[in-house]
């Protein structure tokens, strides 16, 4: 996803911000169209969609008015983003949101969300079949922000400024709406609905500790470690037995599983499946589209923030999935794979983890590629070593199935965007999103780690 990180641009600490706000309904104070939700909101998650209205204050002199959604209470949600009617309409404005923590009642500072109109699918893939809706038109959208369990929101769209400092006179796109996503409950102990996604159950805490977070008991030693490790192994075995995860394979098992005799083949890492993170398969549109075998793996970050708990990862992925499909009108989640900060690998777009599924992740290069998103924001923050290792293991296996050297380069044909359509571009076989599209993604700190990822992935293949 195109993303400079969603930036916190100020903390409002006035006591008034802690006062409760009335729920937004059709009463005075609600935007013209009011919120709308899916019919199964409480049972399986849902989306509240709020229309922006012309701002009544802080309108820039000599330019058009900003749009806003006034501070209000809403039903619980965990992820927020902004969409507009047409994916080919550029947003000449700055989108800022702030959220209220459902547990503490405290408001966050303002976060700025980047627009990623250029990452829309369909045209990016050189095909029209990746869009959705009556006319096949996807929506314009910002990067979403994972806020955790929240029950209040405020948002505004401010005009861009010209080089001389004057407000940009270009109009905002039609149909600006704020999307509030409740991921709903997930499988097992994952309680990712808006009301609970910020809380850590005993089972989630054990899961987090087993994945290597700081301070976990296994890293410190102690008498209780054996029992905890056995419980974790039993949990993973049950997930694999029930199809919630694909087990890690040795190199020999990988050869047998995929019938490969290639000289440089890496073991398959453990992969949590769509069933494992709780994908509602009724949301996505149609069957997967396929391209040629991946010649390049593009590394992304999802942006937002890094202070999530790894036990929340399924909730985060369900939120992104719902935002991509229902809010942005894509046919499925855009990424082929996701990796959390604990290094756990997750299946993304449906169609088969070993098949050449066409994603919607890098405008101009969605064919003959795969997209790997690291959950978090890495423009200023260092990516965790576990996440880097997860990406390296995944890329080594996935590229190795097609005989691709992770430390090499391959020619790719642009479908448009950063490079003119039809242009031949030689890219690293493990590239950053910014190599194929005009974006800061995957963040400066993660981008700087790509040489290490390439080296580690090549070593996994025995090169």
C-alpha cells in the first residue's frame, strides 16, 4: 500500500476532550447522510460510513472550505480510513483523523493519512477485472489507520497549498466518506471486534509471549517454560490439523509437496491461512485472477502504527480486508501475504499460497509479482528482526518455487504509473514498493533493510 506512515501531528490534552459525546444518529449534529452499517455488524463486524460536510470553522481565506466530521461518539471500531467516489480522482487535500480510546476515553493526536489513488487495482494490472461494483469502478482511498478499540472520532480534509502558500483551488473529489471498520470476532481466542480488540485475554497473552515479544518467559528462562512451550506446540498442531495454518516444511518436504527438482529451493515457512485469521469469504468478489510466476517480490508496510499486540494481527488483517473490499471496492485484500512484527506469516489474497495470484499492491507491476506487507509503519521506526526474518523466509520459499534468486534482478514490463506503460525496468527480485511506484512505502527504515533480506533469503535457498 502506498504509505508514508500515518503521522501523528499533535496531541490535544484539554480536559474537554475527555468529556463523553453523544452517539451520532439522525439527530442534530450528524452529517447529512449519517452512518450506515452492514446488516451483520454485531455478529461478524461491519463498517460505519460517515459523510464529510463543509467545515463551519477554520476555512482557509481565499480558498475553498475544508470538509470535516465533527467529534462524536460512534459504535466501536478499530480501523479508520477515508474513501471517495472514483479511484481515478486525485485528492488535492490533506486528510487528518483523531480517535478516542474506548478503554480510557482519551483522544489521540491528529494523524495524517496518505492518499493512494495510484495504487488502485485493475488498470495497475493491465486488466479491468480487478475492480468491483456495478461499473467496475474502484474507489479512491487513503491508507487506513489501525487505532485499536475506539468509540469516538473526528476527521477533517484540509486543502493542499501551492508553492506560494495559497490554498489549492482544485476541488475535492465527490463522495468523501469516513470509514470506521469493526473487524468482528475471529477464530479461537482472537476477540477482534471493536469493543474488545484492545484488550488482551490470557490466551492472547500466552500467544504473544510464545511469539517472542520482549519480556516473554521463554527468553528469560524459568521453571514454567516447558509447560508453556508444550501448550504452544499443541495450539499450533491443532491449528494445522483444522486448516487454520499450513505447517512449516523441511526442504525435502517442500520438494515432495510441490514436486520440485530445482537446485535452489527454500523450506516453506509456517503460514496462517485465511481461515486462520478469520476471513469472511462471502465479502470478496468472484474467483482469483492468475498471472505468470512471480519474478519479483514487492515489500510493503501497512503504515499506521507499531504499538499493536501480535495477538491482534488477525483483527488487523480482517480490518484491512474489509476496508479493501467493502470500502475501496477491490475484489479482495490487496496483498498476497502479510507478516507481523513477531515474524508470523499470513496468507493474504485468496487463490493459493503457491499459485501466481494477481494481487493489487504495486501499481504497474501487479502481474508476475507477489506483494508482501509488513504490518506496521517503518519510515522512522526500525523494523523488528523477527519481521525481517519472516519476510526473508517467505520470499526465499515463494521465489524459489519459480527458480528466482532473491539476491538477483529481473526485467519487468510496466503497466503504467511511475514508469510509462510498456517500459522495461530491471528490478531487484526483492524490491520495495517505492521501486515500482511513486511512494515512500515501505518506509525508509524497512527499505534500508532490503539488502539484508535479500542476503538472508538467498542463504535460505543455499546460494
